[in-house]
C-alpha cells in the first residue's frame, strides 16, 4: 500500500507539473513580452488562454499536499520544517500570481494593469524556481528523516539550483508550445510564429540545462545520477525523444502535434525522478514503507483517489474540452 500511495503522489506531481507548468510558463512570456504596446497582443493571447483553466490546475497541488500529509506524515513534517523558506516563497508567489491575474482582468486603467501585471508575471517565474529548488533538496537527500535539517543549504545547493532553473525553462517551453497551438486554433498566424520561435528557443535551453545537469548530479547527487542513467534511463530517453519530436513538429508548422509530445516529455521527466528516487521518499535514508502511515489510512487515501478519478478528472477534461472548442471565450458569451 505504501508503494500505491507513492505512485499516486508522483502521478499527482506529474499532473501538476504539466498543467500548472504551462500556466507558470505563460507568466514567463508575459514578463518578457516587452512594453505595453509591443506586448499587447501576446499578453492578450496569454490572458485568453489562461482565463478558463488557471485556477483549476491548483487542484493537483492541493491533492499532493493532502496525500503527502496523510500518507507520509513524518516526511511531510520534515519537508515543511526543513524547506519552509522556499515553500513559503512559492506559496506567496502563488497568491500574488493569482491576485495579479484576477484583478488584472477587471482593471480599467493602464496604471492598474501595470501594477497587477507586476504581481502576476514575476511571481510566475519565482514560484516554479522555488518549487524546483524544493524538489532538488528532497531528491539530493538534504531533508533528514526527522525535522532539523539545515534551512539554508537544504535548498541552496547545486541540485536545488539545477531543479529551480530546469523548472523555469521547462515551464517556459511547455507554455510556448501550448500558446503556439492556441494561436493556431484562433487563426492568429503572427502570434503562432511569435511563440513558435520562443518555443524552439526554450526547448533548446531546456535541453542545454538538462545536459549540464548531468555533471551537476554526478558531483552533488551521485545516487540520483546513477539511477537516472540506470533504471530510469528509458524514461529519460523518452523525454528527450519527445522533446525533440515536439520541436521538430513546431519547426514543420504542425502546431497541434507538438503539444502532446511536449506533455509526454515533461511527464517523463517527473516519472524518471520518481523511478530514480524509489524506494526512498527522502534521499537515501527514508523509504516509502518506513515513512508510510498505517494501512488503514492508506486504504482511505486510495479510496479517495479512486473517487477523484471518477469525479474530478472527467470534470477537468470537460473543462479543457470546452476551452479548446472556444466555448469559454469571453467573446463567445
């Protein structure tokens, strides 16, 4: 049952990485779109693309916290106490990002729009970086079994910095691929070309960071490196091939074909981390079985997960389907 709970946890992480990752990356492109006149059209597309779905994606973050808290309570306590600094910054970033996006949609003056944009866009960069740093701290074994880990070096270290930078560039890549497809759906060839260029650049940057990360992990997290180049290598290869396939599809103008390939590429990265981490939850010192709650609790967690599969997932799929049909556009109301 501890393995089942671990699979559920990483499945939720994967869903959050893909759905929220695209949202965070959209904020990155909002931040780098330029001044009010130059960035008006890209920001308008980002606003329309995010509007119907951005808040729904946080369902998976809540689910992750609940599963970790109930299924692996000791590890939850250690992570929260050791990594409370980056987690707090990420949480504040999520709040400011949401407030900036929500209030920005109803602001009437340019000054208000700039103010809320200054809240939304930088937070979209800060949040994934610190979440990636948290993942790096956990993966590199810097969170002890019991609370009391170093609150600075646990997330200021080579693996955490790599995780933060990789999270930012992967989110930017994923969002750009999604925005290419969105511009194609809306019949906006100029914006399609605009985001295609950025998707290609972000994809190459993500590949470069991943390659550089090989040497970082080899020096700083040798077990994680050995597992990623061993038992988890097939998923790493799938991620690389799908990432290249998405770039090739974009290069050839196949906007919609690039999106599923990009999703699989990102999902394979998270899955590879899960396989490389197994059977440990924290570094190399706390296994899933040792960290798990009693079986009675895990039974309930699995039951709730099944209920979520038959309620939340169809609802979210229906939401995405309506969005892709254009039935949630403000202009269609």
